[in-house]
C-alpha cells in the first residue's frame, strides 16, 4: 500500500495491470486503520506520506495527484504543476538532499488532483483511510483510470507534502 501511495507499483505504471481485486474491498463496513500493514509499532511513521514531523496530517487534508490515464483517451488535468520541493517527501522519493523541481507551463505538465479535508477528532478523521481508499483506488484508479504520480512527489499524501 505504501508503494502504491508513493507512486511506485505496477498499478501506477502499467496501464494493463489487473485491478479487479478492488471490487472485493469496496463494500466493507470496517473502519480502515492507517494503511501501514501494521508496521507502526515497529517502524513509527513508516507511512510517511501522512506525517509532518510527528503529527499526522496537521492541516487535516489529504490529496492525490495523477498525471496520466490508463485509457487511450487524452488526459485532462485540473491543476498545473509549477514546482515541487522534493525535501517535503524525502521518505517517498528517497532524495535526502534539499532540492526543487520546476516545471514549464506546457499543457503536458498538468495533473488531476483531488482530495478531502477532515477535522481532528471528528467522524471524518475516524474514517479518513476509508475515504482515502475510496478516492485513490476505487474512484480515481479503478473507475476513472488515473495513474502516475508527479515525478518526485507521492501519489497521495497530506497536502503539506
């Protein structure tokens, strides 16, 4: 799951990769825990896309940005990419030094970004990972066919990243 949300799995890159397994998860009534595979006790903040320092999504907003589609139709974004501070996602992109990436204003530097906000301690906070699954995997990947992250950025994470 971490690799998918970082942007580094076959689902993110291979347009023909089978994703029908998502059908079996969509109707669950369980509240999802952080999608860290149970690693948080051994590797605190392993799921780094959702932490800034020791705080989980301090602004209370999660976003996913895609730069391509699985279908043969042309990609149409809703956001322009202008710059990215790689240091804010060093645990996702594995670049430890401070660096910036700048993009020109060509139409190919578009992304389709979508997200949601939640208040700490609210029902939305309790089910934020259910919402993340529905948004990132079911709606955007499975239904809309969006793939590929912004280079150097995680596919999904707190808006701070």
